[in-house]
């Protein structure tokens, strides 16, 4: 690894830690640590939400899938863009306002309890358990991506690389909490989109134009340019279903909750969607163009046959001088970091707010709660590292499982809690449990075992649909209490004023 690349890469890591130290000085209480005092402007709200959403998946998992299977896999991009836009349009502003009206809720479990005035704490504890279970897998996926980056870029042992990557991320998250996470994600988002524009443009220049590049792909692997090659109805529905996951991802929803107000959401939506479309197009291009670029390189093809998620790392090494290579390698780590830090923070916040403060020490001071949350970051990171110790883990597989879990368990609950006045706490609980259990069971089934193709459907879709049905059915047979009913009226009238 050239010295220039090491210097660039190391400088990036140092900059992230400096942001952590800056945020540490501005963190005075639990609200600061968990939501940054609800002070994010539209730019930071947009890019931190977008960057924490995409993770290492956009630079490793997605281009790897496109390299292996061709444009058939690109249908997932359509589903994601639609899901993200609807989430920004109909959920973001409403959630920002309702979490403030509902006793200034700091976490998603906090919001569920306060929204439905659930004194039994069953909603809080159930949703906190869902967060802790699925975020262990989600965080592990990021750890795998980070370790793969270090392993392939610096010729390090996988386990050693895993520990170094985890140490950096835990460091600034431990220190600075939400402010550190949001501002590092802001800069990481800029870095990621830059990498996803620069790499495709350079590949086109190397081939002296787009047409020669496409002709080369046509010669090497004609099916790669076909949008429907081998695509079944089950496969198409599975790829589109990814968009449903947005409505239930706590690390994205918490960005809406932390914005300055409903007035910042519209401009943040435009920034976030622009970033997302450009980044996804770049990722798709890198994966497909890589088929042509490495067609005459046996060593690279062998490495990609073993693990196609290495495609961006190999493109980076082949295309750029050491200084720029270090910059773009940092983009992969940025993608990984921007999601892991958010997930660690949401998980530790849930441990602190929804278990420690709510069930163990209601009288705990703000300073004590901040330190409990900090040590929660370390504990959850250690569990994720343990899961990620298997170097054969695939980023896309781990992400898909966690994405489905949150999308099914929380998505329908969040949507209906913001739009339907007659939803009850028992309906919310039924939807949450139904969504989570469906994902856990469906994931274990397969058409090979049971002879039914339906079990090849991405578990998010059946989980989401069954959760919606459960919420509506149970709410029809249970009663909304008067306080909850009146609070919804107040929320609805306030939201209309703010957006009119």
C-alpha cells in the first residue's frame, strides 16, 4: 500500500475522531447525546439520514450484486427510491412533530409508549427488544464491510482488520453521541457521493466513451445488460419490497426526530433524494462496468469470483493514483461508519432510555444516563464484532435480514400511528410482534425445503402485509382511550398549520 494512500486514509480517520472530540464538548445531557438537542439543519438532516441509510451496502453489497448478476439486480434501486421519497414526504414531518407533542420522545420505543399512553411499558420493552436483536445483525454487516476493506486494501488479517475498524467507529460514537454521528455522517455523505461520481466517469474515460464500454460488456456477459434476465415475479416483488423497509428503520427515523422542525423537512427531502439517486446510479454503473473492466485480468476475476463485493476496492486500486485512492478508500469506510455509528447510538439509546432509565433507575441523573449510553455503545459493538468474526459473512445478506426485521416490525406501526386516529396500543403491539415473528420464521423457510416458491419471497413483504392486517384487526376490537384520541386531534391540527 503506497504511503500516499495511507496518509490520506489516516488523515480521514483522524478528522472523524476530531469531530467526536468537538461533539463531546457540546454534549451536556441525554437529549444532546441521543438527539443532539433537536438542532439539525436541513443539510445535515438530509445527508446524515442518506449516508446512514446506505452504509457499506452501496459501495460493496450493491455493486457486488450487479457484477455477479447484471442489471436484473438494479430493480432494487427503483423500490428504494420510491420508498425513501414516500418516507420523507409522509412520515418525516409528522414524526418530527408528534415525537415532540408526545412528551418529547427521544427514541422510537419512547414514542410508541407516549403516543399510545401505554403505562404498562409493554410497547416500550417490546420495541426495544426488536431494536437490540436486529441491530446486532445490522451492525455486524457494517463490521464485515469495514473488515473486508482493511483486509483487501492493507493486506491485513481479517480479524485484526475487524478490531481496528470497530475501534475507530466506537471511539467517536462513544465520545460525541448524536452530534458526532450526524456531523461525521454529513461529511461521509459528501465523500460517498463524490466517490460514486468520480469512479464511473473515470471508467468511461478509460474506455474512450460509454459505447465501447457497453460493447465490451455485451461481448463478455450479454445477459448483464438485460433488465429481466432470469427475473421471476417473486424476484421482482422481492426487489421492490426493499422500499418498504424505510418506514421502520430507527437510525433513519431518528434523523427526522432530531431536525430543527417541520419547516426543515421539505428542503432536506430534496437534498437527500438528489444524493440518493446520484449515488445509486453510480453504484449500479460501477458493478456492471466492472464486468468489462476486469475481463482481461485473471487475478481480479478470481478475487471477484470468491467475493464480488470487492469490486469497488479493485476498481479504486486500478484506476487512481495513491492520493486519490486513499480518498476513495476512505469513502467505503465512510459508508460503513455512517451506518454503524447510527445503529450503535440507537441501540445504546434504547438500552439507556427504554431499559435502564425506565425499568431500573428512573431517578438516574442526566450525567449518569449519558455514561450508561456510552458504555452501551461498547457492549453492543462487542456483540456485533463477535457475529462478524466469520470472514465468510456477506454484507448484503446480513443487511437484508435486519432491514426486513425493522421494516416489518416498526414500519406499519409508524405509518398508521401518524395517519390513523383509531389505532390502539394493542393494535400497535400486535403489528410489531406479527412483523418481527413473520420475518424470523420466513427467513428459515425455503422453496427447496418445502417445495413452495412463495418462500423465496423477501421476508419483508409478507411481514409488512401481515403486520398491517394485525394492526387494523386488533384495533377494530379494542378501544382508543380519550387522552390518546384528543392528542391525535391536537397533533393533526398543529401539523396542518405548519404545512399550510
